[in-house]
């Protein structure tokens, strides 16, 4: 029996396997219930939910969980679909990636949350074997050709974003 949800005023039915990947739905959904569950409009946008839903459907509700970051998007995001899905969201422009992460946190979906965090961490990845090359690539990415990116800058980033750094670096 599908799970009935209300997302930003829209009625949506999702596969009951969604309760296996969302700890939120696992707690609030009752199997064989015809009740429509409203999702917080401030936490889950329709656009973010559709992306999250497509991710889990494509991965047959059993996605691999990203455990390490590399500077190669072809290997970092585990498969081409996931890479194409998440790389289209900018870390620095707009709120779309923030909306995706917010929905993942609200719905307590571990794999999708890690995919979103990996997208952010990917922008700041420092290759341990070639840190100078990585620093130069970061400088180019942030248009910092006249300034030096120092270890102090990296340390400040580590303090501001400890979850990302500790998990993926």
C-alpha cells in the first residue's frame, strides 16, 4: 500500500519502501493506513521532495552510501545517475542544495543526506597526496589568483564545517 503524503499542498503517493529509507516515515506512517501525512512546508519543498524521491526510486530504495570524497565526480558519487543528479546543484548559488539537505535531514534519509554533504565537500576536497595542486585548484575555483590559500584558511573551514570535514576528509 503506498504512503500518502501532502507536500506543499500537493498530494503525493510514494512506494511503501520509502519507510525503509526514511526514519521519519518509519516512525509516523502506519502500514495499511489511508491517512495522508503532511510534511512540514518549511522543511520540505515539493521540488526537493521530487528529487529525493527520484533518487531513491532510481536506486531501488537501496542506494550505496557515500563514504569517501575524491576530486573525481565520476567516482565520488558512486554512479552516473547520482553524479548527474547532484552535480547540477550549485553549492554557492541559489538555495536548491540547501533545500535538498534540509529535506534529507527532516525526513532522516541517511544516503541522500550524505549525497548532499558529499556535493558540498567535493568543492573543498584536498587531495592528501598532492595538497599544493589541490590548493591551486581551489584558488582557481574561487578566483583567488592574487591571494594565497593557506592552511589557516583550511583550518577555519574545518572549524566552521566540522561534520563535513570529519566525515569526508
